[in-house]
C-alpha cells in the first residue's frame, strides 16, 4: 500500500516553460522547500506571423505571455501542481 506522503528520492519536481510555440523542460530536481532549479532557456523571440527575429522595439508589441507549469514526477507519472502566466512586457 502506497502512503500518501511524498517520499524524498523517488519524487521530483519538473518545470515546463512555454513561450509562444516554444516548449522547454527543466532537469528534474529533488522535492524540497526551495528546489534548486538552475536551468537556462534561450527562446527565439519572433512574431508568430513572421519567422524573422524581432528587433528591440518590436518586442513591446508582442502579445505572447510566458507560462510556467510545475509538475510533480513520481516514477513515470506527471501531476500538474501549478500554472503561472507571466505578462513580461
């Protein structure tokens, strides 16, 4: 019988970052009060209707929020814990 509490070492946290059509996934980290996420993601900022990179002044008109999804990973099962949308402009 599986206990209802989180077992350290078996359960991990994972972050998924979504910017427009781009998707990024963090390295799994141990569950804790302050998980040590140290990933760096490089996103190509471009207009969805035009595939050329944006200039600095065009970035202010871009209406794509950044979404951060926090998952709990237990064995091969992912459970969504939280979603945060960030309006970055």
